[in-house]
């Protein structure tokens, strides 16, 4: 029954500045200092304010200066991940996934999924489906797909529907 309910907000949550639901697409900005996902409108307004007021770039949420390099951003994500921030753990998992370190990505995604992060549940389903860093396991794949779908992840909902169709459970 939970799979058929429309979620109250997007699986990404709400912008912590304007409180509007974040769009489903990935056109949002995630700040490495506080791991807050900011909508495009708030990020644009912050950028405009910085230009007009001739300020140094800073996070629109916590006002921490933006990192000057990717290495500095990774250090910030690591600090947030150590504090059990699911957004930071998901970002670290994505970074390791993109580098081909599927075992490391699995560890970060698992920790974030334990904190009910929909994106991490979805990524875990992909790891179990493809057998990347773990053995292929259809039951675990479907479990994580269902958890992500219940949280409102649109790709997980689609993949579950495809699975139902292919197995003629409709």
C-alpha cells in the first residue's frame, strides 16, 4: 500500500531556504560544508547577491566559504559523513562509484540507506542488480528498490513497475 501513495514531497526533500520541494532532476546545488541541497532559485539568488554586493562565494545556507578545490570539497564531505549525514555519505558513495571503487561506494550507500536515504537505496539496488562490489542478489535489489520507491524515488518506481510487467504481476 505504501508503494501506491503519492509522496508528500520529492525524494530529495525541500529546499532548506525557501521550503519548496526540490525538483526531481539533479539541477540542484549541494553544499559540501553543510550537505544541504539548495534549489536552483536560491542558488541563483545567492550568486546574484554575491556579484552585486561584491562578496566572496559562500554557502547560501550556512555562509561558510565555498571550497576552492575539489579536494577541499571532499574533505568537507568526509567531515559531514563522519557525523552521519546521509547526503554527504551518498555524495561520497557517488564519487567512489564514479571512480570504480564499488566496494567503498557500497559501504557509504549502505550507511546512508540505514538513515533512510532514498538515493542510496536506489544506488544499492543498482549495485545488487549489476553485481558491482557485491554478489548479484535479486531479493536485495528489489528490497532496496521498494524502499527507494516508498520514499518517492521516481526511477525506483519506474524500475519496480518494469519488474512487475516483466514478471506478469499486473
